[in-house]
C-alpha cells in the first residue's frame, strides 16, 4: 500500500478538522500539509501548516505543494444568505484555483472534494448551491489528476472531542441513530468520511461520485 502524503483544506472547519484527525492517526498517512488563513493550533510529527491570507492566489507558495499524492478539499461555506455570484466565488472559483495550482505540480494525485447530497451534476437545476457544487465537481474531474472523487455525504455525525463541531449538532445528534437505521446512505460519521478519503488513495472506487452508502463501505476497508 502506498504511503499517503496529503494536503487538506478547511481544517479549521468541522469536516476538515475531522479528516485531519483521521489522517494524523492513520498508519498509512506519513505527512499532512494544511493551508489555512489562521493556525489550527496542532503540533504533530506528521503535521505541517502554511498560513496564507489570499486563497485566490496560491502562486507564491505553489512550490510547497510538491511531493504530495492526495488532496482532501474540505473547505466550504453555506449558501444561506448569499447570492449566486458570492457563493460561486467562495465555492467554485476558490476551489478550482487551488486545484489548478495542485495539478501543475502534482499530477499523480488523488483528489477528494467534499460536496453534498443533492448536488446537481447537470448544472441546470433550480437550486443555486446545487448547480454551483455540480459545476465545481464537473470541472475538477476535467483536471489532469490521477483520480478525482466528489464526496456527497448527507447528515454527518461529528467526531467527539474536536473543537470545530457546529454548536447546533448538540441539539440534532439524537437524529443520527434513527436516520442511520432508516436511511443508511444519508447518515454517516465524520470518522467514516475521513477513512473513506484515505482509502481512495490506494483503492479504485467504481464511481467518481461517492455517496453516503459508498463512504460507509470505503471506510470499512483495512
């Protein structure tokens, strides 16, 4: 099994922090680089952090991305209260700029992009966020990487003890066991998301779009 050297974005958010936690504790992951606007405050032998203010211009630090074979793109914002131009810039423009920089220095990479259940691959639906996410997925898959996967989880149960869990989860976590029992593909854990991403580096998934059910199955692989 190939050792994993991963870049992670969004590690100061709930999903990114959870994926980072799994990477730092996984024996196959030998190095992790995070890119943040502010420090996430972690000290670990596998861990390196770049603090960078302008996420729309990574050219000045592109050389520091060389030598990595995976990128877990977990940076995301809610569409609530945002009009399409703003959401497009924060979702599509930011992601594709970073991905283009990565593809220029590391073509032999596996990319895992956190999208969401309901994303619109046709880019023509009525839901603004779903169209933007769909275009982001589609255009990522056109870039010259080894593999690109779009992760579409539904409800994600947070990893206990991490600091960036959204506060409202303490009110809705009771839904998880019920939802998992009734609708397995719509409910997964943050641990499963992280493990599934790690496992895609060494395994070929049957599909490029990874839904909740496949996240759960990929996470089980040892």
